[in-house]
């Protein structure tokens, strides 16, 4: 098989979103019961200012839950060929694609300056960079970095791959 005939290698990464929409709805309804019940009880006793705060609390919880549920639409596809490394990032209908020459591409895993912040995994070449797997755990990010380093190699090095 000549290098031109090889199938491109594709790696698709996406966040682990185990909470279903139905599960999120049940959680939100359950979380609303106690604050709204206590707020209603206190409002009947004359402490009506509690109700707006209970409503605000539930609105903030709903907003945070909605943001969390949006993560399930994030996808990144890394395609490695003999000549190129391309990264396609999707969030719902929006799609962006960046292509690096494989021979000059570098995989870098940078530690954060702050100890509690996650590292950053990037592919860089010719002054451009693309961050990968910002939604991955630290362990998953390190594993992906090692796999990509084996596939892409260092600058001026294009290892053969299956």
C-alpha cells in the first residue's frame, strides 16, 4: 500500500455527558421542591421577600443546568494523514476547521500557571495553534497528547503509522 492509498486516521473526542434531558428535568423539578415549598410556607407566615430569592435561586440553577447540557453538542475530530493534521471543531451547527502540515506540526501539553487549573493541549505550526480537548479530564488529555505525539511526531519528523 503506497502512502497515498492509506486511510486517514480519525480521532473523535467529545465530553462525557451522562445526564439525559429527562434526568436533568427530574433533577431540576426535585431541586425546586424544597426552596419553593419553604418559600411558600414563609410567605404565608408574612415573610414574602423570601419568594423572589427562591425564584432567583431556581433561575440560576436552571441557567447552570442549561449550560451544562449544552456541552453534549461539542465535538472535535482530529484527522491525521501522511501530509496533514486537521482539526474540525463542532458546536451544534457551527463548524470550524484548521489544517496543519504534519511534518511541521507540534503537539504541546502545557501545564497551567495556577495549580488548580487544567493543562492545555494544543497542536501548533507556523505561529498558529488549536486547543484540543478543553472538556477532557486531565488524565484523558495526557493520554490524547501521548497518542497524538506518537502519530504526528516532532518537527521535521513524520513517523509511519498504521
